[in-house]
């Protein structure tokens, strides 16, 4: 088989243009808007917001629900920026076909792309019809047969999650205005018997010997009202979980053991400071003239790693104390510096553990960088992204005054000392900047020592 490296320049360029997973898509959209309009348009930002956060959310170990609208137009159903659904799905099918021609083992992925394209046609027909069905429900199980044959690494590189056996339920609801609402719900511990039960409850009979990839060809076409559309997602997941409970005799929530982590999309959108900072950085990259895929990949990986760290209880407490958003919000330079520090620290920690970020359509990982691991987070910025992180500008604008350090185990307490805008003394701030937790550091030392 001909490898991608030996493709002609024309073929390689076409493949990059039409592949469904493009890590630079947001940068390209931002740059196009900046060149044409001088700024990033609202609809472009909205599309990038959905695509970037969905990709990152799929990389977190938590249930995920994403919802967006396709608008019916003269070009058919289109996204926020006016890109036709059929065009996007055809690109995905074309890319899967090219990959299959290079490696025949990827035929399962081409089969899925063909099913997706056909599903898009059915959704368009539903949107155009003045009567009849209002909802289409489909399932996309984990590719268990390909996983068994090819191993975890190959399917992971295609965006599947073997560590969670992640699958998806997709619901397309026709709205009164002719547009279509799309809801995607992640399901862990993909189980074909449970999915057969879900589709069976909706009137679709799936043969017992159906392979996971072929499940995408079975869909429920429903004629239900708006109220029924609203309660349908919960009912579908409840059916899946009840099937899992009958099989494994345990309680499940979206295929996960009941009581596990909160929903990923909700968690990410609550991290407004980090999300805004991430998109500010994306726009900064877009305003640079050269395309820098590596810089974008490192930024996305750092953002994902920081979110992942915030999900842990230890990092949550440190983030609340370190960010002190009610204070830093008054000084954007301070906030930018602190968020850079947080992302840099997360990048170093995650890459040191060889952690891989996996989302629908691809993955991002970085090997161990011994030189980088020796650096403190305040110096890591230049090593990771190049250039300066405005640390000097940020630190120079800080106002130090007499006060009590907010770190409980700080040896200066209960007396007063010089504290910065977050009520952290110089000694504790220095430890924070090095990526250390001063509370833990001081607990190991006698109270009369620093």
C-alpha cells in the first residue's frame, strides 16, 4: 500500500483538505475572517467553540452531551458558517476512502463514513418534508471487531476510545422552523445487546448477528411532538442503562458506573476563564502569518490537560486559591499570566506521563521532553509555544502590600507580610510559579522554617 508520505503533493493536499479531522480548522476559519473582515465573526466563533470544545470534551473521562443546530437553506442543511452538511459528510467519506486505499484494514471506518453520509441524506429529507417524521435516532457503537483485530493503538489514532469503549447515540429533531437540532450523547462500555434493546424499544429490529459497524445502518424514524422530543434523550439513555443493569447486575448512567464524574460539556463551559483564554490564544495564532500546526496542537493539548487537572479535587482547590478570579479579573495581564502558568504546568505533567488526548477523529500526544521537565512553569511557556508569556509585564503590574498570606500552612502566618493581588506572599507565589503546592511543602517542614 502507498503510504501518505509517498503521495504526490496534489494528492496529499487534497487529503488534508477533505479529511474530517483537521486540527487547524479553527485557526483557518479565524484567519479567513480576520483577512476578510478584520475580526472573527460571531458565527465563526460559535462554530469553533462547538468544534473545539466537543473535541476536548471527548478527551475527558466523563459523560458527554453536545447539542447544536443545522439551518435549512437553499444549500440544504448548513452549520453556523453556512457549510452544507452533505459537503462535510462527503469530505469525511472521501477521506475514509483514501485511507482505505492506503491501508485495507481501515475498511470498517469507510463503512461507517458511508453510513454517516446516508444518514445525512435522510436527515435532509426529514427537514424538507412538510409532514411525516420529526425525529431520527441512530447509534454508533464502539468498533469492537476492528479493536479485536487491529488493537487499541490503531483505532485510538482514528479517534475511538478503547479505554472507555465509547459509543454514541445521535438524535436529530426537526424543529417547527424547518431547522434540525442535533444531539450527540456519549455512552461508555459499548454493548451491542444493550443497543439492540434501545432500537427495539423504538420499533427497530436489529438481527442478533449484526456487527458494530453495521449498527449505523439501523435508525428509528419517529413522528413525535416537541414535548416528546424533549424527553426522548433521557428515555433512550435510561433504556440503555436498564439493559446494562440486567446484563451486569449493576447501576449505570450513560453506560458508566452510577455516581461517577459530572457531565463533561457542562464542566468545561463552567471553566469560563480557561475557555476564554484558550480562544484568545487561538486568535493570536490565527493573526500570525505562518501556519503552525505544532503550536496549535500544543495549545489544545495544554488546554485539555488543564481541564483534566481541574477535574481532580487537589487541582480544583489550588486553582481557586491561585486564580482568585474576583481579584485578577480586574487586571487582565495578571489573569493571562496565571492561566498560562496553569496550562504550562498541566502540559508538562501530562506529557511527562505520556498521556494521550483522544477525541472524535484523531488524537494528540507528546513524548517525554527531558529538558522541558527540568524547567519551571514560568519558563516552560517559551519552550512549549515560543516567545514570551508576558510574565514580566504581568508581574510588574502587581501591587504588593502588607497582609496575611491566604495559604493556611504558610510560616508567615498569623503575622502579616508582603502579599500580592491574590493575597499570597512572595515565598508562596514563588512555589506556585514552580508548579509546587506550598501547603504540602510547608507541612513537611518545621513551623519555624521556610
